[in-house]
């Protein structure tokens, strides 16, 4: 995986810009020896901003950019001239990127919409110039505010693919073959386990010019939730799929047992996945006759939609699309809000009350409050000025 173009996990160090210092300047002109204070304000430090980009599908650009620093604000000057604001640093990420604090593992924010911007780190506010502090009793204030310091934070970015249907199955269940048969995707296909080493996306065409997105992730093995096989590395992508399509080959020893093993691994990884719509596709069914199909159906759960398919011969693919479309539509029309669980880096789950939202067309959870309110001046900062004890006015 070292040379793979698909990167879904990066750790970067971010630093916003510090605010510029306010000026202690005094106006001087011919015939106006005591023009009074006219020091300008310092410029704001640059923000660190995340922006969603629908044309990106990997965090690869950030793999080679481990340090992201915004520009510092410039100091104010005379004639009440404010310093220049520091340059904002915009980090473009794929839709579905989740950000965690690398030290505590706490969820910070997530980007789900194209063009959506989230202020990850706020730039320091510029200090006020000395003209703000003049009064009838203090006509020559020789002090001004310093700029606010920069904020530095090490963060982890995780990509969770946004797709309508996610394929779940053991290695060699036929997931990649199905994706290549019903979409334009061309994943690697071979007759050995773990052929798929990175997630694949495909656009599946449906009736009346409609379509949906299907995601194929590397095969799951028993114990994947505990780190076996490829472990947790790709299970996170299942969390963002509206419908889960379980695939079990017809030549399996016990189809229901394999389905329950897969279901158990997902439940142990994230119990919230049990609330998603599930469909079972029995692949390689061109090997079965009608009598064997009837016997298999008797063993399957009654409440689980299922279909016998063969990606090679095309058997059952139209029926599969119909079932998936109905499941996607039902999921989108759910009226009750879902609680999105954000998994901490230590493997535990954490539910935040503000993360409850309707499944479709929902706003992303807001970032922490300490990242916002850059337009407000609080009383504590207004009082945080520095006396420079200068005997002579700055010219």
C-alpha cells in the first residue's frame, strides 16, 4: 500500500497566523506638534480552513504536506492604518473527511458537502492601536494591544467514502466482479483472496436516467473488528453508505452463517450500522438450479431482502438494482433522525447530541466553539493591552 494513490488517513500539523500588534504612533505634521495618537490596528492572522471538493477522492496531496501554516497579520502603522491580514490557508479535502484531535482523539469536525468550508483553526486577532485608548484624562496613550498568538494543533484526517450502497463480503465473494458488471468501474479481479486492496467507487445506471453510487471495500474476515486482516482500516467506509449489500457466494458451506459472521463484525465495529438497510446477494448463482435455490431460501432470515445473482452471466442483476433502489429510497425517506457515532482513535465510540440529523440533506456537525467567533471582541481581550512604558512617542 505504500505506493497506492488511495490515502484515507493522514496526520498533519496545522498552525494559524498570529495577529499583528497595534501601533503606538502619534501624528506629527508641520504646525501640528501635538496631533495626538493615531496608531492603527494590527491585521488578523490567517485561518486554517477546510473546504470540501467533490472532485477529490483521496487524501494523497496531504500525505506530502505534513505542515500547514497560515500567514501572520502585519502590525498597524500611523494615520490609523491597519496592518494587512495574514493569508488564510485553505485545505481542500474529499467530501466525507472527518477530523480528530491527534492528542485526545476527540472529534473536531467533518466535511460532507462540496464547497463547504469549516474553520479548523482561527487566526489570532490583531491588537488595537493606541488611538482606541485616548480619553479626556489620557490624551497621549503610549500603549497598544499586542496581537493574539497563533493556534497550533496536530490533527488526524480520516476519509469515509460517501456512497449509496456499500458492498460487504468475504474475500473472493465476487464484489469486484459485480461492480465491474453493473458500472464503468474496472477494479482488479483475480481468483485469489484480497485482490481488492483499496476501496473502489462505481456509478450504477438505473431506469429513467437515474443512478446511484456503489462502493467496494477490501474483503472482511472474521475478527476484522479486532484488527485481523486489513482490520479497521477500511471498515470506516461502511459507516457512510446508505444501504449495505452483503454478498455471499452460492458455493459457501453455510450461507446464513457467513452472513451472520459479517453482520457480527460490523456490529462490533459500530453498533449504529445495524440501523442501516441491508440486502443479501447470493453471488455465483449460475451454479444453482431452482431446487437448490428453494432450499437456500428456507434458511435465510424472513425479513432480509435477497436475490440470486451472477455477475458473469448477468443473472438477477436487474432485480438487484430494483431492490437496491427501493432500499435507497426508503432510507432517504426516513423521518426520524439518526444518531451518528464518531469513533475515537482508541477504538471507543462517542455519541454527541448535536450530531443528530436527518440522514439526507443534513448539515454537518459544527466544529468546536473555540474555533469560531472571530468577529467578536470579548471583554477579556479588550482589557489585554500591554503598556510599553515608552518615554518618547513612536514616530
